[in-house]
C-alpha cells in the first residue's frame, strides 16, 4: 500500500516549489506561530552527530490518535543537485504509533518506497525521525545536501489542509562530514520501526 497515497498531490506538489535552496547554513530552524491546526511547527532541530535526525516541535499538543489520517510530518531532501527534490521522509500515524517511511521521487512526481525509518513521539508536542545517509544517493562530488521540513494537518480549524514549512522559503544546506562518493540506487526493502532513539 502506498503510504503517501491520497496526499501525494497535496503534499508532494506543495513540496516541489521549495526546491530552490536558500543559503542557510545553521541547522536548527525556528518558525513563528503562523499556521492553524495542531501541527503548527515551532522548531525543527537537526542533529547531524551520528545518524542525521530531525526533531519536530509544535506549538500545540497532539496525540498519535489525533494524527491518524489527518496529520503528517515530512522532510524533503535534495541530494543530487537537480531542479527538484529527490527524497521525502514521511511520518504518519497508524492510530496507535508513529511510522516513518523513505520515498524516492521520480522525475514524473511518482513516489517509490525505499524502506521504513526510525521514528518516535517525544512528549506531547514533538516527534523525531532518523535517516542513515547510506539509504539515499548523494550526487558525485557533492560536499553538501539540502533539506526542508513540512507539516500538514486537516481537522478543526483546518477544513482544508493546513501546511507549515520550515524554513518558510528555500532549503537548509547541510555540509557532509566526509567527501561523498557516487553511490548506487538503494534496493527497496522494508524494515521494522524501532521505538528506541533520541528523545531530545
């Protein structure tokens, strides 16, 4: 089953316009209270020590049950230096727990599921997702990649989907710790979500 499914047009379409990088080298991003709904992002903190990990902190409180089929947290990645984004990390609710998956975006906008990622809720206002860079293709000779985050929610005060993007414009440049080498396209696999990891 496609995890993005019905949100592909709304979410991926909204992500694509953010693909022009911004020259922002700091990796923790604060965002104002500017979006209705439960997933108005306050901070997206990025931990690049060890496995890259993004921690979403919202202004409002929310539960895993409240996000079921209503809310998503996402990270988009530009790893190849093209005109669009290359990968999307999608955090969703199964009703009882959070689940995250990595998708590769084809040039035609279709998504290909790569594998399950580690994710977990962190208190009443936060969640994190982690990605090993070995799971994605880094362009040859690149010394950095770009990322941006997004939330989407539909519900009270958001009868039409409310989006919040961090940063508001462009993407954040993240320097690679070592010089990249060309890598092969990962073979799609499925792994089990772990509830252990950073809690911030």
